């Protein structure tokens, strides 16, 4: 019979100290994980990261009648994350509007799968600097969208192009990228 090597024994005080250290580490890890959610919210507020999914406020001069300002070409587009079974398309691909004029367009979304799907749209603007001059009042990008299998719906996007849009910007592309929200599908 071969002798099994015995692990070195620890004195009881050393065991208690090790147990206490491990318990403190577990409590600290739990506290850190619990604090991440409010910390994330504060970081998003400070940096403005979460501003993409909130309605914009309009400046006072938006209520004035639309002037004879130069028209701006607005181009609409959409794409979907690879593997997400949605079809997203603007019903109007392009139109012309004057800064200060309210614009309403619609996007049609279809869940082309046989399962429930939850998605979130994130807007982007070209040129990127034009984004601060597009004030969205209503948008399907403000919240997650839940679709039943095979469901099709239309969503309005209502916005105003700010009168302070630089003169050199003659065209703005408003595009949406739609992403799957993991853990919420069926």
C-alpha cells in the first residue's frame, strides 16, 4: 500500500484568518457588483451616452414660422444586426425639408422569424456633426420593440432640423442600426 501524501496542516487560527479574508472578499465583490448599476447610470448621465434614446427638447425659436431658409436633403436608411430576423425599411428614402420644419416619416419593421424577438434601434447621422441639429420628438428608437412571430408594424419618426444647422450641410442621412436584445426573445 502506497502512502498518500498528507497536505500540510494549518493551525486553527490561520484557518479562521483565511476564512475571514475570503468572506471579506466575497462581500466586497457583491458590493462592487451591486454598485455597478447606479455607477453606470451616473457615468451615462455625465458623458451623455444614453442621450440617444431620449426625446430631444426644442429651443424656443423652433415655434417660429418656418422661414425661407434653404432646404436640406434628408436621406433615410436602416440596417439590422447579422442574425436578427427583422426587415427594417423607411417608407420614404429621401425628402427635402427646411430647418425649423417638423418632419414625419415612417419605418416599417417585420419580424421574419417564427419566434418572439426583442430589438433596439440606435440612430446615427451622416455627417456625424449633423446629429446635434436633428431634434427627435418621437422615435421607435426610444424604447425596445417586441415583435410576435411574423408581425409587421409601422413606426413614426418625428423630428425638426435645427435652424442653426451650418450652411455647408446640404444633406443629412438618418440611419438606424437595429440590434437584438439578448435574453428577451422567445
